[in-house]
């Protein structure tokens, strides 16, 4: 179902969350190009250096020095990556937080803990540009 | 010239503009005060004329009284006007002047030696009653000023009066002066009493205002504490869910053989880890929800035109696995056209998920039927099951936080928070949640959501 050359960038400051995502993407979903970043230092430089360029970006929200909302704005301003599908991955699923993310322009919000059975379907929806909630 | 006009204007304003305390909301008390003062002024005028007429036993002296009485009344009114402003002392001086003028009027009129004695006891009594309401210092000041004034008048006046009015006056009879002075003094004491009352009213008002400010500050402090609590809950939710992401998913990776072969016993054991981790997760969500509800900080994110059909469908699909091993039929009987309503769809889904999953959990045979219909104001969704039913004595437990019925406790996989949360969520929408149940025949839960939601949409 997933495109064969899918390249995913995942930014999260929690080591175990990155490891979960690595296994999920690589071994459960068979994604071959995965880039994991532990923080948002020099984010644009890192983003531009990824080869092949990411075709899907997953962002944690609580990060240093830029949070997920700031990263979203930076990517949306970037001439090459403005149209890349982006999803927020957050452990803050309280209504207020989720609506803050919608307000900031995220079209997809995926709750942590991610659900092994539902996650591939959610990613497909994100790639198709659909709204993903929870 | 200009400055004179300005100061006259200022005096006029200060006399005619009522103090805010008089204009305030407590109209009843102020009106009472006004009417007492007006009737008192009239009595003042009337009483003086009457007493002098009786003393003189003729109305010849009318003209002589008219001037001081009119002046005294004007001064009384002026004093009243001043008394409406927060300046108390000028009003006291004016009242003393009023008393002095009336007294001098009495001196001018002092006639026969004996008539005044008849009225003296009544007047003394009146003065004492008037004095009851005043504070000691003010009574003393007024009495002293009048006494000195009288002394001066008694020394000077006989000659002056004779000179001015061109008729002879008998030597002033001191007892009559004393009596007249008592009348005037007593009446003015009453005016001071009303001023005192005004001060008390104003003080009360200041106290009320202080209280209101204090309450405002208290509310602000509560709000701040509430914000701190909300922030704490949000961060706790985040901190608890992050490690669960690793616990649940690593366990599932191993359980599903992603990390290498596992035998059936290991798989089953890991399955138990997953079930319990997910239970922990729902517990965290429920505890956070109930904390928010009890703190009154629950916010709805109301969106217009939400179609209820897919929300009900999702709730059914999510809970169907609970019926996997049971012979229970789940029937969905929805009208073709359910109206779109304004609601927080995540919360409505949560309510339905809770009711339907409860029905699935407790029903061992028979069916669960989900229906919906409209009334004039509400959409009512009902979930009827053929489960064990809820005993009458347990009906109150259903909506009490952290409480469960015996059968609920035996199952040990609920928090006892789902129903209280769902009811609060329905009520936050301006709706209701209730049930009907007979032991042995099943239960029906109803959710009513208003067609026009009354909840304020939260600002994001």
C-alpha cells in the first residue's frame, strides 16, 4: 500500500519513541528510508541534507529549541518542502492541546501511544492528504 | 468675575449633585432617608411657627418669624445638600448656623414670661430623643456653640432689636430662650442623625465594594490555581503516555514476532501485558477527565454541523471486538436523516463509546440495539441491552465517580469513571444522560443532545 520509495523524517526528543518508530516503520511497515532526529537544532540544514528528501514528516510537539508548531511553520515556508505531508505525533491528547495543533495548521494529529494495528492506516491517510484525528 | 462664577458653579454642583452613595442601587433605603428628611424640614418649620404662635397667643409676630424661618429652612436644605456630599463638617457648621438663626428669631419674638414653661417638658423630651441618635462629640460641639451664641445674643440683642424694628421688646426672658433653643437644637440633632445614617450607608457601601474587590481577587487566585492545575494535568498526561508508548509497542512487537519467533505461551503472556497497559492508559485518560470536570475546567470544542451517523458507526465498530466470543447481536437502527448538530465530536464519540462498550461488556446473550430519534429540541440516542439490568439500590452508584456496582467490581476492568464522565460531557453540551433498567430484563441508556447546543464554543 505504501509507496516503495517513501522517505520518512521523524523528530522526537524521546529515545524510546524514536526506537518504537524505527521498528514500526522499518520492520512492521517496510519503510526503507527513515531519518530520526532527537531535537530541532539546525533543523532546516538537517532537512535539506536528507537523501532521498523526505516525503512524509512526523513531528513530536514538545521539543527543544523549536517545538513542533514552529517546525511546521518552518517547513511550510521552505520552497522545497512546503507541500510535504506532515503529521503531529503527540502524547498530549487533551482537547486543548489537540485543538491548538489544529489551529496551528496540522491536518493530521496522531496520539501517542501509537497503535500498531491502526498506525499504517493513519499514515496512508496522511499521505493521501486526509484529515487524521487521534 | 470668572473665578467667582466658577466657584459658585462648583458650590451649586456640590449641593445639587448627589453623592454616588445616594445614587447607588440601594434605592429603597435612600428613598426612606429622603422622605424622612423632607418631612422633618416641614415639621421644623411648622413646629417653630406653632410654638411661637402659642407663646405669643397671636399671629402678629408672623412677619418677624417668616424671615428667620425661611432662612433657616433654606439653610437646612443647604445643609442637607452638603450632607449628600462626603464633606461632613461643613454640614455640621451650617446646621449650627441654622440653630443659631432660629434661636435669634426666638429671641426677637420672646414675649410673655410664663407660656413657654407649659411646653418645656415636651421639648426637653424631644431633644433627648433627638440626642439619642447622635454621637457625643457632635452633640457637645453643637450645644457649646449654641450656648456661646446665646450668651452673646442675650448681652447684645435687646438694644439692637429695639433699634431695628422700632418697637419695644420686653427684657428677654432667659427661660423662653432656653426652651426655643432646645426645640431648635433637638430638631437639628435629628438632621445630624440623618447625616450619620448617610455616613453609615456610605460606609456599608465602601465595605461592600471592598468585599467585591476581595472576591474578585479571590476568583482571580482560583483561576490562576486552576490554570496551574490544568497545566499540571496536561503535562502529567504527556509524561504518563510517553513511557506507555514504549511499553505497549515494544510488547506488541515482540508478541507479534517482529523481534523474532515467540511461542504461544509467551504470546499469551505478552497479550496480558498489552491489555493491562491499555487499561492503565484508559485509567489515565479517565482520571484526567474527571479531574477536569471536578475542577470545572472542562472545555468543549464545539463545531457546527456534525453528522452523528459516522460517530455512532465508529463507536459500534470500536466496541464490536468485545462481542467477538459472545452470542450477542448488535443491531443498529438509525433513521435515514439524523440532523447535523453542533457538538464536540470527540466528546460525543467518547460518550457513545462508553455506553456501547458497557452494554457489550455486561450483556452475555440476547442483543444490543442502538436507535436514535428526534424530539422538538433534542436528538435522543438510546442503547438497549438484554444484560443483567441494574438493581434499584444501585441506580445512584452508576453516576457516582469511583463507584461501581457489584457486578462492575467483579469484572475489574473498568474505572467506575466512564458513566460520571459521560453524564458530565452530555450535560456540558446542554444535554442529558439517563437510563431505565429492570433486573433480569436489561438496561436502556439514553443520551439527549440538544439540536441547538447551548455550550459556549471554547476559544482555541
